C-alpha cells in the first residue's frame, strides 16, 4: 500500500534517551583533525589518523553496559571500535561522557536531536491468522480399542484421517486435508471410528487503520582532549513503525 507524504507532528526537538536494549543506527562522516587513540577492552589500542571517513555508528546496550560502536572506513576492512559506559548514563539531547566514564583518554560531548513525524491515517486490509476447531477421525481395528492403543493412534493423525459429522465438539466440522471418507466396517476387517478435535491455523484478512510514525535523529559528537577537539562525528538515523488505531476481526 502506498503511504502518503509524511506530515510533521512536532517542530521542537525531543530528547532521545536509550531504553532497554534498543539500538539506534547512524550513517555519517567522521572528521579527524588530530590522531585519536581508542582503548579497546582485551585488545590493542586503535589509532585513527587525520582525515574524513564515512562512518557508521550505533548506540545500544549490551548486558550491564551501554555501547557506542563505530565502523570507520579509513581502511579495508573498516576499523571497528567500541566505547562502553555504565547503562545508567543516558545519552540525551545534550550529553557529555567523561574520559573516566568511557575508559578513553578523551571526553565525548555533543547533541542528539530527535523529531517525530506522523503520516495521515491509512485504511486497508492485511493478512492475519486465527485458530478454529476441526474434528478428525480414523478407523481403529476392534481388537486395538484398548485405551492406550487408541490414544497412540489419535496422536499420529496421518493421511488416514477421516471426517465425522456426529462429533459433539464441533457443529460443522471441516474435512481434514488429505483425508478420506469413513464408509464403515470392511468385511473381515472390523473398524471403529475414533474421533478427536484439534485446533488448526487459518489464514484470513482483517480491516485495519494505522499511521506511520517516523523518528529522525541528528547526532553530533566531539572527541575532546584537554579542551582541544580532536575530531567530530556527524550522523543521521531514521526509523519508522506502523501504529494501529483499529484492527478488525480476522476472517
């Protein structure tokens, strides 16, 4: 379905705070003016020399730590670094992460501005699933009518499954796929129908109303050492989700 042009829902920037394990992914440019050395837990130091590099950044959480991950295209393969800090430290509209907090020899300071936009409400139909009861039966030899044997046979429900319309659990049972009708005992081979009700998944459609909520973020982060800016990262992130205002019955 075609989505209408997105309409701005809020002009003011909204502070973005990481919650739980959500991850925000940015694409942007890293401009290094002085060599920046990154400390990496359990790994050798990583130094990025001056230059401008396309860089992907992600902000998320892993266990008890929040993490900023950088993938810097200054080489082939790209240089990857991880900056970790306590999960209770928020990265909001304005943030400063001190060197001691992030285990580096520089501070990380900047802004992350967020705007949320909503599209006009959309109408349509979507696929869905629901459960319904279905009665299935199979022929059991008379000499196998002991309770344990019957239970084992019902559990198999293979392609000998047959429908039976007199079972009380379902008023209008549906014939099982790949089944055959039950015609009664075969001479010399007495069979007794044993039936069971199972729940099957049915595919259908439902009427829906919804709008698209799009979140756009602009990130600027400065690498600062002793009052001097060693480099700056600027990036953008955008994600959209469908917000339902009505979901009808699946049929």
